[in-house]
């Protein structure tokens, strides 16, 4: 089996599950364009643990509706994929082999950073899924190392997905329509990230906070960008970057997606 790519997707607002947009249509096609995985490991912006990563061993992960103020139709949605506890234990073993302590959750479900894009990519929920947490407050370099520890998974038929958002400042969201144009501080950051990713400039990317234009305005907190660095690391040394999709939603959300292979 050829190794799978690793993927970063921007999941934007939970309304992605309901509301038509270029990013939604892209995700609906993405699952069909990828080699079929035996399981999926998702690193979502919406699960952070203190001090070290954790894996979910849930055999039937619940659908977590970790949001408020949205239509009832979103709360009625379920994503009934089977869990992947054996893959979770394999990920934990890879962390431990790399000297990285790891926690285990018996019952952590799928948050919307996982199930919303997966519901679009694999609507039949027929690929087992497990989640891996971010480390709260840890740097991009730490998260790249977490990915590097997991690099063997892509050779074992596991699709590693980092799910976040290329830009994510909801303080700047003021009811803009889904197709609102991006302000310059969003588009300039998106362009810089794209240039550095396609150049495989890991040094600049890991220091994006100091080098990228309007970095702190686009990411007042870092959790929505950190899954990108896990996906980068999990592709292994020498991996090339491919831009899969670029669009903006509500002006402030860059919905870019990348493959690393």
C-alpha cells in the first residue's frame, strides 16, 4: 500500500454542515478523491489536554455538539462512525516510543472539528475514526514533533487529518454573510501561509507568529492553526505540500486545505 497523504482542513463555522459554500462543496468531493483509508485519526482544534497529548479509545464515539446559538438541525445531526481503539493504541505507542507521554480517554467523542468535515467527506460514516488532542499552550514546534511521532500511521492505511482554520478571529465576526470578501489582514496572512507552505519553509512557518503579517490578529489564540503543524509533521521528512482548496467565509475565515505527501 502506498502511504496516504496527511491532510489539513479548515472547518470554519459549524454551519459548514448545513450551508452551501465553496469550502463545503470541496469537502464533499475530497473524500472521494483520496485513497480509501482503513481508519482516520483526527487532530481537532476543539480538543486540548494539559501537558501531553491524549488519544480517544471510544469504540462508538458520540457526536459532541460543542457550540451554541445555531439551528436545531445542527444539534439533531449525528455522525455514527465506529471508533478505532486499536489505531488509538497504536498512536499512543508511537508517542511513547518517541518519548512523549500520552493520556488515554475511554469515552471522548467526536467534536465538531472532527465530525463536521467528516460528515461531508465520508457521509456514510463507514470509516472508523479516533481523535488525538492538541497540547494546550504548546508551540507549533511541539505540535510538529507530535506529528513526526505519528508519521508511521500513513504507511499503515490511517488518514491523519488536522482540522482547524487557516484564520480564526471570531472577535472580528459581525454577522458578515458567508460570501463576504476578506479584509486585507486576512488575505495577506493567507497568502503568506500559502507561499511558505508551498516552499516547504518549515523554519518560517514554525515562527509564523513573528513573521507572518497580522498573525496575532488572525489567531488571537493558536489552537485553530496548530492542527496544521501536526499534519505537516505526520507526513514525514521531505514531504511536499499541495494546496487543495482556498476560499473565505464570512470574511474572517480562510478555509484553505492542504495535503502533505
